[in-house]
C-alpha cells in the first residue's frame, strides 16, 4: 500500500516525518520500505491564523486539493504531519475516499495504553482553541491540562520565533513550559504540533513528553501494512 503525505505545513516537519517513517519501518533493504507520495505545499495558508480569525484565507481548499492529488496518484492512506490541520479532519474526510489518519485519536490511544490519566497540551493556539485534544481526552477519561495565556505565548514563540524561523529553541522558554505542566499535575506532555517534534533533535530534556507526530508515523506504517521496528 502507498502512503500519501499532505506536507509543507511546515516543510521541515514534513521532512522529519518522512525520516521518522523510514527510521521506524522494519526493513533490511531499500525495497522493504514504504512507497510514499508527498505533496508539499508551503503556500497553504496558516491554519492557526485562520482559526483565530486573524486571516480570512481558508487553508481547507488547499488541503483538499493536496488530498485529491494524492488520491489520484494512488495513495491508499493519507497522513498529515500538521496537528493544527487536524481541526479540519472531519471536513477533509468528507471530501476524500482515501482513509485519512487522525494523529489526535492515535495519541489518545497511546496515552491510554500508557495509563496516563492527566496530560498537558503543548500545541499551537489554533489547536488549543479548536479543542481537538481536549475533546478527545475527555471522551476517554483523560484530564487535559491547557496552557495559561502566558504559557501559550511561550509555546507560540517556541514554534514561530524559534523553530519555524530556523533559530535555536530557547531552553529557558521550554523549561518554563514544562514546569507549568508539571506544577499542574500533568503526568505527560503531548507535543501536539509537528514543529515541536523537532525539539527532539536538540539538547533539550524531553523526558515526560510524548510526540504526536511520531505516534502518527507509527500509525502510518501499520496502516500501510508494514511493521514498526521493534514491534512483533
């Protein structure tokens, strides 16, 4: 089966997602890896800006167009390495015949498997505002810890001023965010933005975090009929 990827949201996260899939797939030679069809369109309007009302440019038509290209190109399953884009997941699914994986649902399933009853949400303001994690958490008896206004600003700065801008992530900012969630009793903090996944490539202490994009990568491997490295 072929995996379709709606990419460019942002570009570096897409590259890292493909790297994750390649690294996590059980394979002994090139031919054992998943065939991926990638449409990378960084011109897709900013999802958070639209959700928050700061822009009238709707990203959904762009996402729909990418899905249509992937469907016509033979993709059997589609993954979107952009968590904020999952706010449009339901509408996207109504516009495509191909299965579109849901990173939020997959993350909740992993939290349940780990026995986590209270988790922090580290994501864009758009993702937090549309409450996709909060709703999914509550449906499965997981208490969500939502950032305060000041901490949410720190998270947005980490995403937009550091990672998306190609700058070194601020350790002080990251530590302040993690301390907040710890003080609120979160047993795990979800990296609920694919840009935040890139923090794992830095020297920051990622103990106590769980990466929604890595969970999506593992789900994509299984959904295309391949095996995840290290799993039976």
